[in-house]
């Protein structure tokens, strides 16, 4: 065998044979010795000898010990050949496993057999395998009898425990001649004492020591706090004992020339604060030193946002415009950043108002104040499924003195609402000939309720005088809100026309029966034209594309029953979105904008797992579907499933964690007898609690 080195001899004819084996020893790649070994083998037809005796004698039977290899669950194990195991561990990890052998065969005198354990390998600790310093490259692996057993010879059952604490030195053990290796081989044998020929099971264990491949940490946020820089990052997960320290590096001009700023010996230090003595943006990266002194790859590069402000001269009917510019804080990432621009007015009030969002690194804002200083900041949020990553990157503060503008209005109109993430997106239009230069966005919980101010935005300067706003303060997945607009003048105290009031669409979904989802939503209000119809979209899973499943839903209808029985696939989660379509809008707006469409939130629901089993099967049936016994399922969580079949004596004869695997009626290579068997199933819905079912079924031959 090229992997284990075991030599097999097999003859189908009785007789005497002589074998010769040559073993060549090498040193530094050159042969230095050769040994020839003659081994005589006698093959006898034992069964014929016993059956030919007078009277006939029952031939003795003897099988090798049945060996079970039980490793720790954290070990990465493969089996390249029968009775051969390969374990890969990172230097510094512990290797623990149990080797159990059982042999219920009898000796000729009807006594139970002894099972002996024997081990070999250069990394085993001494002749008794219990000295951690007596091997080729200490510390050594040791072998001890399991609890309750004395010695390595035991009747019927022999269990040993293997332990090895690897170290960094094992990454490259010097075998001589400048040859280094990180692989170690152990031979573990369980042998009975049957006479005249003992039977044995040989386990070959190959241990490969690896330096590890540490993942870099992830920088989540870099913020400017007055004269300080705040750094947040997520360290490599599951480093355990392998962590040494984090090396913090900075680059002050985004040139790629980083220098060391700090060494942090706390694995997860939280927010780190550094004095900001730099005039521009500061870019951070982190390397983590792990295990045997290896550095991880560098983390992502994230810089602080350096915000600049310029007061632009008079343009059009507006007097003051703040022009904000800033650097790219993530220069090596391709994903666009959604920046949030905020304004504090008056300065020192702590009243920060969102004035817009942009994917650019420049933003213009028309200032609606009267001879006052205004402060701005820019930020963006980092989102992840791991809530530890959710944080906000803030820029420095930029402030300027502004003096005021001029205003009034005729047409002002909200055209549609759309749910985007956790915000409500509004789109609107205003008369381009209006003397007003500002718009106030207001919100209420009822159409005729008390409205309060959300934000103020400048009137667009170019046709078609369209504007948009995202309200992140409400909970559009839970509540319904009404929005309206007001225009005002530059006197800083004069207000004009109200617009129409329009609400958002909130969708709910419930599972009313085994394969039906009931989708409901509130009636949409506020179109200047007629509500023509609703459209319903569905996706199989939260990250799948929404597909139209129902169009032309009457305006008076706000419930839809979705029969998902015909939906292909086994994804248990379904998401829904409703869209309201307008018609006959008579306002003087370009037809290219019509029809206007309001879009709801996306509501999702997880279907409960369904499990069905037959009450009988026939392994030898002519009908293929009747030859196996198993679980028919849908929407089941495949990661939490177990299926056992027991015979009438309570012995497990079949088990699996695969919901699609079925029992063919065979056990130990033989067809199980006709009879009643018991099944036990543990399963759960995705995100649900474990459930158990058990019952009986009949096997018919």
C-alpha cells in the first residue's frame, strides 16, 4: 500500500510459500543500507481440514478487533485510505482522540480473547509512550489507558487515549541533511491473542502541523472626534490561543507608505482613541500577529473623512450655497458609499438635521438661515449581519457664516413614496417659477393629524424642479405615516402653500395554512390622479430577485392569498412587496415621469417545516418508490436534522443527518427481517425550535 506501507499476500491455493522483501535505507537522498528478509508463509484449507475430520469439527472463526477512532470535534480529519487518518492542525493546538477496540470472538477453550495495544512512531514518548520528552522532537505525544483500564492489554475491550500538545517547533523538524518536515506518522495496532494466528487491526495516523492562515482584521469605522481619531475594528474570529498582538499602522497622504502607530495586546480592545495632530485625512490599516509569530495579511484600509466647506457666490434666485467636499475614506474598495450630510443649526445646539444623501464626495446645500454660522458634518454607516460591525464613520466639523435668501409658491406636490431599507423615500415637484426658495418636509401619524417638521431642503434650480428625501426616523415596517410639504421665503419666518398629503404602504404577511401566505397592506392615499391598481411581487428568500406574481389588483382590495404549493425549490422564506400604480394625473408634469408608483416595505415570512413518512415499505418491491423508507419533507432546516431506525430490541440499525437519505432495508449487508420497526426523527424549521416525532412502520419482504 503506497500510503500505509502495509504489504498484502493473498493466495487462493493451499501450500507453502517463501517471500523475500528488500528494505533500502537512505541518508540525505543516497542509499546507505539494504536488508533482505525471507518470510515463509503456509496456506492451509482450514475449512476442508475441519470438515474432513471424523467426526467433523466446527471451524473456529476469528475476526480482527473492531476499532473505533473517536477524535475531538475540533480536529480537521480526512481518511485517504482504510484505517488511515490524516489530521491537519495549526501549531500550538492540542490533539486528543480515543481509540477503542472490541473483540467478542472466543479462544478454542471458550475464553474471551485479550486485546493488546502496541504503538510506534518517532514522536511517541519513550518505550511506555508516556514521557513527553523522550521522542525525536519534544514535546512528545503520549498514550495512556482510558479511565477504568490498567495497562494496554484488556479482555474483550481495550480503550486508549492519545494526547499531543504541538508547538511552533514542530512546523519544521530537522530530519538531517537540511531536510525539514512538518508531518509525523504514528502506527497504532490492536491485536487479539487467537491461536495459532492472532488477528490485528493497524491504524496509520499522519499528523500535519500547519502555520495557520490567519484572516486579517476588519476595520469598520474611523471617526474624527474634535482633536481625536476613533478607530473601531473587528479582530480575526476564533483565534483562541493564537493571538499575540495587533499592529496599528497609518498613512497620512494615501501614498501607501504606512508607519507603525501603536501595538495593541488586547484581542478585542473596542474603540481606540489617538491624538489627531494631522492636517488632512489619516488612513489606517492593521496587521495581527498570531501563533508562531506570523503576521496576517493587512486589513482593509480605512481613512478619516476630512471635510472642507466653501461659501459659493450668488447663483440664480438663491443667495448662499454651502459647497462641501471630502476625500475617499476607502480608496481600495469598489462599492459606492452612501454618505449622509448633516447640518447643525444653530451651532452648539446639538440639533443635527439630515440635509441629504449622496454617493459623490461633493455636496451643495442652499443655506436657509439669516446671518448665522452653520456647521456641517458628513458620515456613513457600516452594516453587517454581525451587529458588532454596525457603526458610523464621522468627518470633522466644517462651519461657515451665511446671510440668507428669498421666497413664495403655486404648485407643490408629493408624487410617490417608496420604502428603501429602514427609510421612507419621498419624491416631489414644485413650480419652477415660484418665488419660494425652500421646502419644509413634515410628517404625521394620521392624514388630518398634527404634522411636525422633519427637514428643510432647497428648491431645485433646474427643470423639472424635482426633489427627493429619505426619512430614516420612522419605522415603516411597523407603522403608517403621512407626509406633506410647505414652501417658505427667505425672510426666515414666512411660510406658503401646503402640498397634498401622502402615506407609505406597509405590508404584513402571515402563514394561514400549511402552504398559503396571506399578504395584507393598508390603502394608499395621496395620488393627484386615480389609484389604478396594485401589483404584488414575491421573492424566494430575502436576497432573491422580486418577481411579479399578481397584477391588476383592484384599488379596493388590500389582501392577497398566495398559494405557494406550486412554488419550486425548498427555500422556506418568502418575501413580498406591494406597488401602487397611478393613472390620469392632470398636473403639468412631464409624461416621462408618469405613471407614478409608490412602493411598500418588503415583508418576509418563514414557512414551517413539513415532515411525512409512510407506514410500510418493501425493499424487494418491483416499484422503485416502495423499496426505501425515509422522510418526505419540505422547508426543513438541513443543518438540524437526525433520523434513527431501531429494531424491536432497541438497536439502532440506521441513522443519518441527511433529510433526503432513506433506508433500503439492509443492515450489516443483510436484508432485515419482516417486522415492525421504530423510527425517531429530530428536526426544526429554519430559525425555529427543535421538534421530535417517533413512530413505527412495517418492513415487508
